[in-house]
C-alpha cells in the first residue's frame, strides 16, 4: 500500500476524507484476515503501512475539525 500523499488529501473535503478512512479500515481488516488464515504471506508486510496511512488521515481529519470549530 503506497504512502498517502497529504498534499492530495488536503484538497478533499471532510466527508470525503472520513469515507476514505472507512475504506482503508475495511482494507486493513481484509489484510489482517488474510494474514490470520495464512493464505497470503506477501500481504503481511502491507499491514503496518496501512495502519500508518489511516493514522495520517485521522490526524488530518482531526485538524480540519478543529479548524472548523475555531
């Protein structure tokens, strides 16, 4: 999973970012399930970048919410 480009994500509005976070969480769950089953070994290395991308997006969402409230 490639690293999320924050420049591109900053151009999106808040609902679209939240939708993207949900989509990435679903993908992460799929990766974890595949790893637990042991069906695909090569996807085990994709879990950590996926978690980090989710964290990046959540940080951006929280920043946008704080700016909106101010």
